[in-house]
C-alpha cells in the first residue's frame, strides 16, 4: 500500500507504554509495508496544529525495538483539546478566528497522511474521534486508530489500559524504599500519594503489589523490624466513602501500638471536599484544557496529611508522590506483551481501513478488539467489590 502515509502522535500525561508503542508500530509497518512513509508529530496535537513533525528514518526503523526498553515518549506530548478553541488560541496553537479541527485537518491533508495513530487516554482518543468525524464530514480521507494508555486504568469499555500494570509495580518499588523512613522518628506518619483523578485502581493495585513484596521479605520483630510496621494501614480512594472519625480512632490505636502509620492515598480522594474548601476561601482552582482540576496545584496529599498528622499526634509526617517515578518507567514484560498485541492489531486495522481504538473490550469478555470511538469515554470507576481488594482491606483491618 505505497499510497498510504502514516503519522503517529502521543498525547496527555506519560505512561509506561508510549515509546514502546511507537517502536512497535514502526516495527510492524516496516515488516508488513516497508515502503510506507512514517512520520511523528512532535508534542501531540500541538505538533499537529503547528505542523511540527519528523520523518522516521530507515536506521530508526531497523532498530525500533530499542524503544521497548525506554519510558517517556520520544515524540513528546501535550494536553490539547481540539474543540476548545479558546484554549488553543490562548496557547498560540491557532490564530483567532481559526477552527483547530480545520487547522489539524488541513495539516494532515498537506502532509498527505492517510493513517493517523493516536496514543493516549480517553481525552486523546475522544479528540481523535472529533478529528476523524470532522474530516469525514468534510471529505477528507483519513483512518484514525487509537491506542489506549493511562496509568489510571479508567477508560470505558477497556479492561486494561497500556502502562497501568507497570505503574503499579513501579509505585510499589518506590514505597519499598520510602517505608524505611518510618525509622527516622517516633510516631511517624507516611502518606504515599498515588496518581488517580477519579479512579482508585492504581492506588489499589500499587498497594497490592507492595504487599506482595512484603510477603517475600524476612523480618526481625525483636528489634522493631516487624512486618506490621512496614505494612499498609489504610487505603483511601475516590470510590470509597471516608468515615474520618472512625478511621482516626482506628489509626490512632495503630500509631500507639506500632509507632507509625502508613497510608496509601489516591490523589483524587476527597478532591471535591478540597475544591469546595478552596472556593469558599476565595482561592483559584486551576483547571486544564479539558476542565480537569490540576491536582498538582491543589496537593491532596498535603491537605490530608495536615489533618491526619494532628489527629494522630504524629511527631513527623512525610508525604511522598510516586506518580512521576511510576509513569516514566519503561514497560514491564506483562505490559510489553499487551503493547505488542495492541500495536499489531492497530496496524492491521489501519491497513484494512478500519478506524477505532484497540483495547480489551470488557463487554466482549476482554477480547482485544477494534472499539468504535463512540464507545470510548473516561471516568470509569474502580470496582471496590473485587475479591482481591476486599481481602486486602480485611487484612489491613480497614474493612470489618
């Protein structure tokens, strides 16, 4: 299919799959249609709007598997909503009076692109859907095939988004070191803040992975090196109602007993309460182009830690965020296997002229499928009734 020309872009926050997905797409196209030209738009939809791209040269195509071992995105990323005209103008991506969708469509047409691969979360893929719909209505010829990434694992109807398994594993590695901080002070409070705007899956999965690591360690309780002191005492996620008084009573007893408390906190837990408090105080709540609260600006971990520290009479409180550490990692073997299968199907779908998002469809028994863009949306909640999660809460004494 020598007439085809392929473009790839990555958008949104990082996840441990972006560079590897790019590498696999390049590898698969080079094997199936070696004559096809492949370009990458730099920094996501921003690069598309600005016409900023690079051609993937032959030496890179021959060694694209090297990207499997790298985190980040070699093409760069950005958060751009093509239908948010005001934001695109404000950031200088388009001029006043221009329609970002039109600008993007014209750039794709100018570059001769017939296949576009977007690698991102629900925002990225809904933006891709908007673009594909606009182009179809205006007579452009373009196949758009998305690849779903997000460490939050919160995209409908996709069972497992790329990079989430690795992020959970890396978050556990992160806290494996941080947990030793409980030896620096008496009555030590450790708060591990994990990414997850509306979904607690990553926090839950990170806790699960960390506790698996604890099970493999040997301890010496006679010199205060006990498993209980290194274990998790509470997991707070958006999907669970928090009875503050009940938890404070429970955690205060633990603090008295073992001289430390370890909390895993999803950054999205309690955000509505924090935002309401900020707005009532006349403080500005900053949001991104998609209207999401900028969680790094409101700092949920610090908000919670101040309240818990006082109520637990902690002598020292430490809040540590594993997000950037975890999301920037290279994919583990489990994720890499899913990345390869997903990218391979994405290439085949594109060559067959089929648009959509490639993912494990939870409505089709988790079968890897081409999912229609119209079914893609974010905000999927974590199912707190899953047996492994309920068992973990029982084991740490949070669920009675």
